C-alpha cells in the first residue's frame, strides 16, 4: 500500500486537490486506506445529496442509510468501470450511483423492500460459509474435509426440497442474489429469502447429524 | 466521528476486503465442483463408483475421471448430464447450473425429474 500517495490530513479542499489518477489506481486495487479516505472525503456530501433526492421524490428519509450503504458498496464493486478525469467527476459518479439506488427504491414498495433487505443480510450471514466453500477452488486439507461434509449435507437437504426449491438453493450457492433468483422465477424476493433460510436450516441439521454419525462410529 | 459513519465505514471497508480476496482467488473449476458433489450424492445414496459406472454405461476409469473432476467441463455433454441426473435422482438443470451452464425452462421435457434408478433413494 502506498500510504505516501494518499492525502493524510487537511481541509476538504486540500483533500479534493489530492485526488488524482494515482489515487484512483489505488481505489481500483481495492486499497483499504484509499477507500477510507474517499469515505471521509465524500460521505457527508453524498449523504446530503441522497437526502435531497429522497425528499424531492417524497420518499422517507429513513431510507437514506440503506441508499448510502448500497451506493458505497456499488462503488467498491464497480470502481473498475470509472474513468478518471477529475475529482468532480468522481463525486458525480458516486452521486449517479446513489440516484440509481433511490430510483430503484422508488420502484419497489418500501415496506417489502425493507423486509427483503433484512432477509438478504441474514442470508448473507447464514449461507456465506456454504457459498464460500461452494465457490472456492484451492483448499487446505481441513477445508477439503469440511467441503465434502458440507456437500453431503447440501445433497441430503436438497433431496428434502421440491425441484424448484432445489434450483433456488443451488443458484444462491452459485452466487445469484435472492432478488436475481426471484426475478428468474417470478417470485417475491421475500419468498426466496424465506425458502433459503429454511434450506439453510435443513443443511445445518444434516451437518449436525453427519457429525453425530461420525462420532458414533468413532465411539464404536 | 459519528457511530453511523463508523458503521458505514466498517461495512464499506469489509466489502473492499471481500472484493480484494475475490479478485485474487482462483475461480472454482466447475467440473471439479460437479464431480465432488456427485461423490457426495452417490455416497448418500449408497451407490459405489463401479455401480455408477455400470449404470452410466461407461468404463470405470471414465467414471473415476468424471467423479474426480478431471474430465473437462466442455467434455461433459448434455446427454451425459441427463443420464447422471437420472442416476442421482436430480433434475438435469441442477447439474447444468453446477457446471455454470444456462438452465432450461421449467416446462422443458429434458429437465423433468426422471424416475429414480438409484434403488436406495430415501
């Protein structure tokens, strides 16, 4: 990490002047310090812009936190697509992302959307270890054993699900989001999230049973 | 620094770490993922490798290479996938998705769950 390339202290104007193509390169390299500085530089102004966009559309300001977080996460994921010209352009890019998220929130019913967001976050937390193992190529010996145990549990859980439910679980494990899956099956994202939560519980139950079986065999 | 900003900061920096890890990690080989999953499936169904080879009507060596993930994904044709799906009692779409291929529409006959040939299916 090239800390010396990053603006360390100073006023908002000083910091903005320090934003240059080299700094953008660090953002593209997913340098934590560079992203931290970008947040410090633009978060307040961006948040004010998001609040203004919500107010303009008569949307509740309580959505600002969600829009703000989604905006920054999108920026992290899409920074490769940003073409550097100036610090102003960088801020406008962030603003455009935030307005896109405001518009997306406007399109969906707020109540269902908020519930889905919570469910998505829970799915991420609960299914993450299965997702990671399902999509990871190089594994340690310990990981390899865990991978095989988990695949066996996933297989058993899938056999208890209906065909469409199996496909939904597998698509999630392959990296599709609940919203993408919902769109593919013409379902509500909330229904997909509920199904995934149930599937996760089945997988964990089979994992536990597998461990108990192994212990019984060891004891014998 | 407000708590809200600190929470946002932690979440964004965690995403930066996650994206960086994803950028450096080698993507999984779909054939290996399929092979290992099939091993787990056959294990759960109590079908040994030689029986799998026999039901698939292929040589044992071929079945081993397939199950060990050493048969390139491009060599796993759809008719073979459908036979495998029949043996492990899954819809062919599941195996297609596992290989990173497009799933067929729900009404497509080639994605219908076949009658079980496993014999030991719970």
